[in-house]
């Protein structure tokens, strides 16, 4: 991979009730899509910020989800 290429990736967030949402890395940054949502949120500059944004949009009191790369 050259210095100008961006690794595109997808992480799915699993909460107690199943899939909570996903995070997709693209050229703009990290995009968060909540399960059932039509629109993505972001872009966020880092994965950690995207994870925090996804968790903040989950039901109040939800445990931190398990993020798995796909």
C-alpha cells in the first residue's frame, strides 16, 4: 500500500440486543451508521471518536459494544 492509499474497512458494533451499528473507514474518515438508520454520521477523525459517537447514540445505560472488523 502506498502512502496515499487509504485502507477501507468495516467494523460492526454488537450490543446486548444484537447489532447496534457499524463504522466504515473511507477517504473522509470514519462514518458511523446506527442499526436501522438511513444516514451515516460523521466523518470522525479517529476510530476512538467514532466508537464513542456510536456508543453515545445507543440506548442510555447501554454497555460499551463489542466492535468486530469485517
